[in-house]
C-alpha cells in the first residue's frame, strides 16, 4: 500500500497568538507506524490538534484518506496523554472502552449485546479482558494506556493518533503496547504517535516526521532518522544519539 | 396525606420531590465537571434580577408575589453574570476563580443594595422577596408546583437523553468533540441545566443555598457508586428524599426556612455516608 493516510501542505497554525508551526508539509503512509519527533515546544501538540480539526489553521491544507478535516473525523481515533485524563472519574474499564462507541450510538440508540461483544473483543485484543469491571483509578499506567488503546480499537477508525503513548510507563508495558500497535497495523490501521524516546524510534516505527516548528525531514526511519537530521531538528550538535541527551 | 400535613405542604412536597430529583440528577454532572463554584456564583447573581423583577411587577400593578416576573429577572441577571465570568476569563489575565468570586460578590452586593432600597420604600411588601433568598414553601401555589414539576421533569429528561455525550464531554472532551458533540455545545447545555435548576429552586431552597442541591447529593452518591449512570440516579434519589424530608420538617416547625432545613438534612446524609463508606473500605 502506498496510499497516503494523511497529506499536509503548507500548514501554518497559530496557538495562543504565537505561530506554533509554520509551513509544515508531510505525508503519512497508510498502514504504517509513524512517529512525530521533536523537542519540547516544537509544535507537536498543536499539529495533533490541527490534525484532529480542533483548532483553526492560518494557511495550508490537511487531508486524511482524501477527505477534509470535517469529513474525516470519524476515521480518526485519538489516544490522549494519560496526564490529561481525570483517573478518579467514576468509570470502570468496560465503561471507558464503551465510550468509543458513543459517536456511533448517538443520543438514543440502545447499547446492545452486539456492542458489548465489541467492547469485550477490544479488551481481549489488549489483554485486559479480566479487568473489565476494575475502576480506572486502580490501574497502572501501562494498563490505563491499554484501556485507551482498546477504546480506540472499538472505534474502528482507519487512523489511530496517539499523544506520547509511552509517557511514564515501564519497559514491559511499553513492549506490550508496541506489540498491540503492530497488530493494529497488520489489521490495516495507520498509526501516528508523538514520541519522545529517540533511542527507540528506529525499533518501533516505520516512518518518522522530524518537527521543530517546521518539518526538518520525513520518510522511512532508515533514510531520515540520521544523526545530522536529528541534530538539526533539536538545534544541538553532539547529541547522544541513543539517549537523546546533548 | 393532605389531611396529615395540609394541602399547602402536600403541594410543596410534590414540588420538592420532583425538584430534588432533577437537581440531584443534573448535579451529578455539575459535580463531575467540577463546576459547583460556577453554579454558586450563578445563584448569587440572581438577586439583582429578582429585586428588579419585583419592582417591575409592583410598578405594573401586578401582585407582588407574581413569581413569573421575578424568576425571569433572576434568570436574566444570572445569565448576565455567566457572560461576565466568561468575558473576564477569556479577555483578561484574571483566572476563573477570581472571575467567579468577583461576580458572585458584586452581583450579590448589588442585589442587597437594591433590596435594602426596596425595603426602605415599601415596608412589608417585600415579604415575598425574602422567600427567594432563604427558601420558603409556605406560600407555594398550585401553579408554582406545576411549573417546578414540569421543568424538573424536562431537566431530568435532558440528562437522560444527553447522558452519553455529557459523560464523554466531561471525561475526555476531545473524544466527545470527535464523536460529534462540540465542546462549547456540551458546556452550554450543562450551564443551561444548572441555570434552570437554580431558577426553579429559588422558591424551595433560596438563592444562597441552591448550590447545595447541585453538589451535596452528587458528592454523597459519589461515595457509594463507581459509575456515572448509577451515581446520577442515586444523586437524584438522595436529592429528592432530602428535599422531601426537609419540606415536611419546615412545615411542621414554622419559621424554619425550608432551604436551610433541606441542606442540614443533606449534610447529615453526606456525613453518615462518609463515615459508613470509610468504615466499610477500611474493613476490606
């Protein structure tokens, strides 16, 4: 498959009165795992919000599977950063995954047993079926992330957008999540994740977008994720390539 | 029942049961949204409108207890308060809490000034007004109960219809936006429900304490439940029960404002719930 999941052209977005990203262009290939990598303040969150159609753009175009932002909303599922969620919210694992179906259910449609089966099947996909009735406040970081992945799976969107899926979770959970994402890719999903750990970019992802207000480079990790490009993106030299520390 | 407590109290009881149910129902979502303070300032911001409504109805020669004009005034005034809060938050560097505190105190202070003015001109006639500050069910009419009941049922119905979108909006606003429920629309819906509950609750609990109807039953229900749906229903049941008991007690012991009695009863329920759920969890 060489089709593009996302095509972005000359995109400039202001956020809080400041130009956050400028003249950004890239393409995300369908059915690939793509990382968005860049230093703090590079505009990664702004880019995600723009892709989701949540903030206005100044110039440029975004298309997803050939559709405009308003048309493609239901083709994207979004996995937020864990820190953005109130984990004391009264909900169990099943409830949270079921929220993935709210868009499809609308206001009045009954939550049928077929819907329940879909939620259970998504929980099985992320190996969380035994935790269905567990309160979300009682989950570990890795489990919380897997619940959100299940929610994303149940939405059955073509593109999964994740904001730092590995933030603050242990190595074992990270491996489990990478495994889930790879299986989703095999199921035909396109996956884009904001990622911070430079040492794992090549292991986890097929493609990378290097961003620091503008796109430094994008393409397959083996071609693009070079020492020169990464140093250019982070604006430092002698970057310890494996740890990402200058 | 009417023989036991009197026609008037029976009317008030029906109103209180329905109002308590819907305020608890809506309150669960206000509580989860952490918007209790906003509701409180909204309630206090009704006072200037209430007094102006009173003056208008007196000027037009209507009965001074004509609640329609008063409630309309209260609604407009509270809405204006919310607009000011949103303007301050969006356009200045002041925070949300400052905006809330400013609007709450300034609107309420202005209302008190107006009220004092009214009292000095027309002694005795403002008796109807004080009912809206601390709550009184003694003068409740059949038409009041019909309106309170119908509006309560409508509010609860709206919560039922929008339960999924409200839940998604409060838990993860991006998810609700992507599912087609725009954040500003959901936020407006919740504020509108809180406003309507506040206005119809003025008569029963009064503007100073109406925020308790939106928060204490919800907080109590939160202790006992682990899901939004069960929490909102339990909150509605708590609200209804406490409002009902409060109205009966305040009718049996004259001169006790119904609002204060209801709040004291709700507080007892909350206190007991805290103790019992704490003991239960420490036993496990």
